[in-house]
């Protein structure tokens, strides 16, 4: 009986001042449920296993998730050189190795197959799609305009003189009452650069990583030219890249332990001079999927050789390889990108 009285004395009321005490002092706890089903259990542990493998093996080890990557800064010096017989054109006795004009279909031929037009061009039976022009020989120095981290390679030269029209002024600089032609333009020459695809572009560059303290030059790096899709390739660009890969005996399908391949995508080794890499202009164009003999843009009526084109060369630096970790040397991948839209600005 005493026991029962004690219980009655310690009994907590359900409410206090209108407040439900059970709700006021409620708390949460975890409820564990054991599912005794072999099929669900096997599925559960299988999924857990694959999650661990994905994070630990694929993300951390394969994709080098345990490494910290820093941005690199590079400087580039580009040099253009005319085709030679394997020598430096600045050396005495070095001979150039241009293709004969008769092998270049964009050059006007001095025979009945070409008809001279009033604008200085000529129409030739062997190249009916576009106008031909006379060709001229140029050295690498004269055909290039070098700027910071960029270079302009001349494929077509339009030369003319502009003379100030004195009839537009009563006494220079005082203007006359009217002026119909401020400058008098006198045409001099319109010529293609002969055999420009055989010119070579030397790429001398260095790379630094301020945060990691790494620094090296192109002489200490191994590089490859990547020939692959740009995202805007048509059938012509794809065919050009496949042709380039099939024509190179050292084309491989991967930058590391690659196998020989005869189609794009592929990787090509550069030529080397004094430890510096260089490529033929034609090779870089073809790797980008561009031909100077194609139409510059739909409806232009002119070839890319006549209009010109802009190509971006991207250099990707890396001192690590997926699944292999850090490497002793820095490697690089050179890739040409042709902007998908090429047309004159109105």
C-alpha cells in the first residue's frame, strides 16, 4: 500500500496552466529497424561497396582528387620561317625549298589555261571555284607580323598607295567647298604568298606556377599536337583531320602509351630544332580542320587563302597523369581551335 501511495505522489499531471507537458518536454531519438531480407540486404551492401569504390578509387586515385591544382602562366615567342632544305635561312649557303609555282593551283599560270581579269586576278580552268592571283616569294620575316603572344601570317597581299586629293582643299588644311574623293587610291599589286603551307612556325614558350614555385621552358618539356574534334567540325574538317592522322607514321591515339592510329583523334610529335618545337603551317591548319582552299564563309565567293582566318592555339600544361599521379617532367598538349563563325564585320 505504501508503494502505491508513493506512486500517486510522484505522478506528473498532463497539463500545467493549460500547457500539454508531454508536448513541452518531448524529444527526438533514433529508431533502428532491422530488415531481415537477403535480397534487400545484398542490394544495400552492394550499393555501399560501389559508392566507396567510386569515391576512393575513381575520384581520389584515378582523377587525382588528392592533389591540389594551380593555374599556370606562360609566355610564348612565335617565329615564322620559309621552307628550307633542312637548314637555317640565316646561315650562309642555306637553300630555300619552295614548291614550283606550277604545283600551286592558286597561282596564275602564264599559259592559255588562265584568263587575266580587269581587277588583276585571273580565271583558270584548273581552279574554277575561286579567282587566282599572281604569286610572290616571301621569307618568313617578310610574311609575318609578330605581336605579343600572337603572329599574323600573310597569305594574300593587297598593295596600293593612297594620295591625298589636293582638290579637296583650297590651301591645306583649309577645306574646299566639297569633296567627292578624299584619297586617290592607286592599285599596285594583289598577290598570294607562294607555298605558305610549307612555312614552319616555331613555338618557344615557358611556363610558371607562382603558387607551387614550378618553372620550366619548352626545351625541358615534351609536347604533342592534338588532332581531334572542336565541337563545330563538319564533314570537310573531319576528313582533313583523318587525312593528317593517316599520313603521319607516328600518330598515336593517346598521349601516354598510345597505340598507332590512322584516324582522328590522334597525337602528333613536333619537329625539333635546338630543343624547340616547330610545325608546318599546313599541319597546324589541317589539325584545326581548315583548308586555305575552302570557301572563307558561305556565300563569300572567295577562298580562305584570300580572306584570311583566325586560329587560336591552346597549350595545356600538366605534370600529372590520371591513375599515375605526379610526373617528374611537365608535358603539354597543343590544340588549334578555329572559331565557328568567320565572316567580315559590317
